[in-house]
C-alpha cells in the first residue's frame, strides 16, 4: 500500500506539497494516518510537466523519501503546473527503481495505491493481455504498472474512463477465473499533461482513502485571510490519499466507486463501473 | 535514535534473532514499541565473529533493513557465537554506509543508540580529542562513531569500563563548555570478540530502554518444554533495546546508569560513573 | 556483456578467486581484457553452496563490484566448495538487484554472459513460453533470467544439456520468426549444487571467451612448487570468462559450440547442438 | 582521480554537455582518454544555478553516472546559465553521497580532480585548521571537500585566488611537515554563481589535464556554419578535464600552474602561486 498526490493548477515548487504542509507527503512516508501501513519507505517517485510542453520528467528513488537529499533539492528547484508524487510500501514486488511510481508511457503518467490480490497467480494472464506493441515497455514487476499497460491496451489514450473500467473489469474476470476473491483494490491517478483523472474503486467496495481539494472560490470565501489560497489560480486542484493539512472544509472524500476529471473548465465526478473489455 | 541487539552464546544463525522472533529486530525496524521513533529505516548493520578466531566481519546497508534481500540471505547462512546488529534512525547525520553501525577497529565492534545533543556545535572539540594515531580511521560523520574513537583514545582496549566512563565524562565536559544541557544519551554495546560490554546511561538519568535476557538455567526451569531454550548453552545471553519476544520473566531491564559484562564464567553488573579523563 | 566465474572443488574463501588473483574477477570489473566492454560496473552477484546441504545463498549488488565493501567482507568470511560469481555490463535492462546474476530457482543457480539480440522484440514470445508454474518466479527483466526459466520449462532439472539445447533452439526459432539475424550469444553456467554445467555457444559460432582450468594432476606436475595447487583437491575446477592468472598451461579454452560437465568422477566435454523443443 | 566540467554562458539544458557531445562527460565516465583512470564510476554530481538568483541546487549519486536514469531525466529538464558537473574515481574515500562533488557552502560550489597524497596521515592537521565556524559543515571524508573548507577558512568568499593559493600553500606545508613528497595534485573549479574560477596546479608541476573553450567570436569565425555556436552568447565558456568534442581549435590547455576567471566582461588568466596562509 502506498500514498500519493496529484496536483494541477498554478505552477508551484514541488516542495510546496511534498515538504511544507503539516502532513506533507514526506511526513506521510513516516507517519501515514489513513494508510494500511503507517510507513511508506520502499521507494518513491515524482513525475512532472513543465509549461513548455515537453514530455513529463521523472525522479524515482529506491530508498525512503524522508531521507532523500536529492528529492529535497528537486523540491526546491522544480516548478510545475501538473505533477504526481508517490511513496511506496511494497506489497511484495522488489524495491527497485523500475517498480517506483509514477509509470510513464509517451506523455502519460500513472500511479496507484492498492493491490491486485494474489498477483503471483494472476500475473501471467494479465501480462499476456497486454498488447504486443506495448509489451516491450513493461519495465518492472508490479501489479500497478501492469494495470497501466492494460489500461493503455484497452484505450487509455482515446477513452480514459472506459479504458480504466475495462482494465478493472478484466482484472476482476481474471481473478474470478483463478478463484481470487475481491481481486482489485485501487486508487489511481493518470494524466496526459492536459487533464487529470482520478479513480477510487475496489472489488469489496471498501476502497483506500482518497480526497480532492475543495474548489478555490469556496475555500477563499471560507478563509479570506489565507495568503496561500490567494496565490493559486481558480482551477487549482489537489487529489491526495490523505489530507495534507488539517483545514476544515478543504478536503472532500472521493466517493466510493467513482472517478473525477480535473480539467480546464469545470471538473467532473462520475460513477465508476468495471466492464468486460 | 535506533534499536540494537547483541548476542553471545551457542553459535546460531543470525536469522534466529534478526527475523524469527515475533518482535525481531527487523520487525522493530518498522514497528518499534519502545523507541523514540517507531521507524528505524535509515540503514542497518551486523557484525559477527566466527569460531575460527578471525577478526569480525560486517554487513552494512543504507536502505531499510526490512526490505533488504541480502540481509535476509545472510541471516540464513551466517552462524555466529557472538554478533551485534543495529537498525538506524538518523538524528541528522547522512544515511551512508560509513555511518551504519556497528563500527569496527581491529577486533573491536561498537554500536550505540542515543545521541550527543547539539552535536554540530561539539563535534570539533570531540574530534580533536581523538588520538592522532586513531584519527585516520574515523570513516563517517556520526556522534556514535566519534564516541567509539574517544573510548579507544581513553583506553577501551585496556580498561573498557573506565574508558567508556572517561568518554562519557569528556562528552559531558565538552557539553558544559558549550552550554549544552544534558548532552549525552546512550545505550552502548562493545566487544573484543571474547567479552561483551553493555552500557546504559544518559545525562538526564532517563536513558533509552535496554534489556538483558535472564540466565538460561532460570529460564529453562520456568519453561521446561521450550525447545529453543534447551538448544542453547548455559552462558548464552542477549542484550536488546527492546524485548524480542513476549515471554514473561525472560527480560530484565538494565538498570539506569549501569554497565554489564557478558563473559565466560559469571556475568557482571555494575554502576556506571562518567569521569574526567 | 559480462564476466563470470564458476568454482567447484575444495572449499575456499570467496576472496581467493574474487580478489586475490592478479586478474581476479574484481579486477576484471574495471579492466576486462577479453570482454566486449572493458568495464563491468552495472551490478554483480555471487551465489554459493555450503557443505551442509542447504539451498544456495546469494549476495547481489547494483553498484560496481570494485567499490563494494560488503562484497569484500563476504569474500573473506564465506567459504564454499561450489560457487558462481558474476559482474554485469548491462545491454539495456535496468541496473537493479533482480537483474543481477546468478539467478536462482530452488537449488539451481544460473549465470550468463552474452545477449539475445533485439530482445525487446522477442521478449513477449519468449515470456509466453515459460511454463505457467514457473512464470511467477520471474523476478527481473533480463534476457538472461528468461533463458533460465525457458531452460527450466524445457527440463533443466531432469536433462540439463537437452534443456539448454532446447532453450537455445527456441530462442533461435523465435529470432527467425521476428527476422532477427544471429539472435543468441551466450556463455552459461548452471548448477544444482552437485554438478556444474558450462556452455559456450552463439548463433554466429563466434562466441564470447570461456576457459576452464587444467586438471590439477597435470598442473601440479607442471608446477611442483606451487603451494596453492597443493592445497586443492583433485577434482577442483574453475570455469571463467577470462583467465584469472597468467600461468602458462593453466587455462584451456572451452571449444566453440560445446558444453562441459564438472562432477565427481571425470569431467565431460561435448558438442552443443540447439534443438527445437 | 576524476573528470569534471564547468559551464558559464547562455542557459542550456544540462544534457547539452553531459550527454550530447561525442566525448561527453557521461562518455568519459566509461572511457576517459586523458584521466589517470579510464573509468570514473564511483559517484557523480551536478550543481546548478538558475536565472532567478536562488542558491544552487545539486543532484549527487553514488553509482556510475552512465547508468543513472535520474541524471538523464534531469539532463533534459534542467536549464542553467552556470553549472558544474563531476564524475568520480575514488582514491580511497568511501563512495557515498557526501563525498560526491560538487561541494556546496552557501552560494558557493566547488569541485576537484586530483588528490592530496598520503591524505590519511595529513588529514588530522588539515582538519584542525578549518575555522570552527565552518567545521560543522564538513559533511564527507574526502581531501577535496577539506580543501574547500580550508579555502573558505582562508578567505575564499573575499579573495578567491589568494584563498586557494593559501590553501595550496598550507597543504604543501603540512605535507612537508609529515615528510610527504609532492603532496598536492589538483584541478579545481569554484563559483559563487556570478564568476567562475578554475585552477590547475600540482606540487610536481605536472598537473592533471585541463582545458577551456576558445572564445566564441573566434570559434564562430572558424566555423561559420556551426549552428550550435551561433546559439550561444558571446561570453559563453566551458572548462573541462578533457575536450568534449574533437573540434580543431576549440580547446585551449589551461597552462601549468595557473588560474582563470570567467566573468562578465573579459576573462582573465594568471599565474598560480601557493603561499603560506
């Protein structure tokens, strides 16, 4: 199990979310409150877009985030309008850079908290379903990355919601075939650098925690003196495994079995329904 | 702050203490109960002697112990009658192999839990007091290693108890000079491969937890059916930051401000008194 | 491309081959003479059996072997009658522990120098051919490990020579299907802890260098004053990517397209012939 | 021994010098032509300034530069008008992040190729000479970092040339005291984010190689069709351990026993003369 965050909005230094909040992601690496594990020390990663339209860059480590000096340096020197960050608590796959999130394919980034239950038993069937043109890009050995390549196989780049629903449906079908009860547990974020999709779903319908930040107009009205809120543009939004600060009214739970889209214009929330590909 | 253990007795596989007990040292790396920090993920180390009289060997890592595959392999392949193991929670010094315990000089090993308060301010004066013949062997940048080289400077190889008392007295004197209140906090273990010394002391007289195992005769009488206890020789003894198993009567707290010697014949416990070198 | 060695004979400390010879394996990590690359700094590993019949233990690293302190410590404390060691120069797969040789399955170890050409294109078909009971044990992403699991699929545990010939034949067939010219380049060693098999083969019939040590009777007659040779038992044998010392007559090239078996009784050399599984 | 480069001029992506030239710094990590060692695989580092006037940021690793994925990502996402990069071949100090160049103090960066001969013997006296206000900032155990703190002690921030001359003179005096012949071997670069100083000196007067790029006006006249040269501003200058590309006339050796200053206006070259502090 892991913790993650996704940010979209006014360009900010990574450290604004990774280090500075009371209950920042780095703090969560040692003291997660809502995670299945309190410690998330099995590697970490951050992927970010810049304003010049380049493909996203990544920095991924294999040690704990809390003692990584390079991440700290990066946090205070990289400014981004759209980034994902992840701290890992391995559920079995080795701790190695190729297993650290976010995963990347072309302009897409992907990160995951949760697991495919009994992954060892299901891994072969899931692997074989990855399109042969995508297969060579599988770099690591996690369930999370495989979910990404399955979603790409099922059309992530064309119809993201449907593709993730097909991925989930496929995982559940393979699980059923192998007699695995409640095979899927996930919160997900993925982005193409323009829009950001977040998902919360699990076979048991009791998914890992996920929150999104209240829209800024509302927040500014609630906290007229908060300078941080004034600096951010209207569309700025954060999605997190658990709240970064204790600010009443600032965080809304993503409903069980749903997805959200963060995009120019108005954000969207909808019901998530696994389907057979 | 850190957690550690020291073992002396019948040769056993390292994994018998590192992995197998309910609350093994590896379990403590994620879930310490008595430590100042619950997580000890900033490196680890083990130093061991063999029955053939060679100088001790070491294995030290910079990641968390809980996910280190090499340590697991070592645990099931190295058998030793005398070994020290340590899991680190850095109090500021970098996470690097040269800062992982145990430290070694000739046939001696040394490990420490605790800290020298305001070490940055005191480090120079402490460093200058290390004998010039020993200075080149300082490999890392921790307070713990410096305490070792100070103890060596003050005669660890000749009179271990007195040397550690001088080291503690010197640290407190330098602390006083720099206006540092209660500068020393320590539990220590050191060994020359024959005897094992353990220390529990702090300037505040409220030291970190330390326990030693009850003598085996007594334990066997209490638990006549315990096969593990029957396998071990009479003189076998374990010193630990916190109990490895919940076995009533098996662990005795090392009294505040005291030292213990584990040796052939009968073990010794005495009062620890810092002194000016 | 990589360098490796395999040892079978009188129990010796690992350092006797890893560090002490003039042109030891560690020296080859910086200054290989016969390798395609002079530097082999992309990880390393050693796997060893002990005399007590336990499954083999491993130590694998991701940095260069030449500056690894833990390997040095291990070298002077582990004694083994049968061990494999490997230094890696990646041909593209990530540098991570799960890609460091030797690979292990049950009591078997496996290491490889060479490559499957255009592996990215062929990887999916090769992966699908691994038996579903073995698939979950694939831990890394190298061609070398996949060759191991293919050989296991084709019967390595029952008929080692035939299984490796089938693996090679299968790789060449898949290569042909994908239009890859001369897909296979390999020197291999594998062992079950009793016998040791070495292979030298490539599609081009110009394989990477491989040598075995002359039998000890002959060597002792040639060098009656050499104390090292006197200490070793008659059956002692070393297989290496390149000679460890410049001792005239000590090293015999493994012929192109052949295999050798090192075993109790007399060793065997035979022709290697890829075959369709 | 090591290899390094320093860049000052039009903001460019780090990869323009780290990866793209035929004989880039990353290429030199495997295949140095002019270094004492052909392989520089014992860690690396890059320190850079941005145009917004922040203190410099750093990225430092402990593995070889050639296989570091994070460095590659950084190379294509960080743009800087002034940066230093270094690849290390350890002369004995441990391979750890705190020993990777460039070293940093406040706004200053520092990197070094060369060595203090018999450093173990001289280290204590050199350490004691560091000003007590600077002592706590010594983070690693290299001769190179100690030279930096000695230079800072002797006034680097006020009179850079004189301070480095005093540092060199002091090292030579301490060497003489300890009977070390020709104690100092160095090429150095240091910068405060505005100006860049480079030094080439050794006690033997046969120093490691060092080159600076020919001024751009001259180069453009020589190569009127070279698009790369047209993109760069007039004051752009590179200092390197060895040429990055084979472009006749592009590289000038820094004379033995001299320093250069790269700065707004005209650059300066002068004689370097160690002096007693």
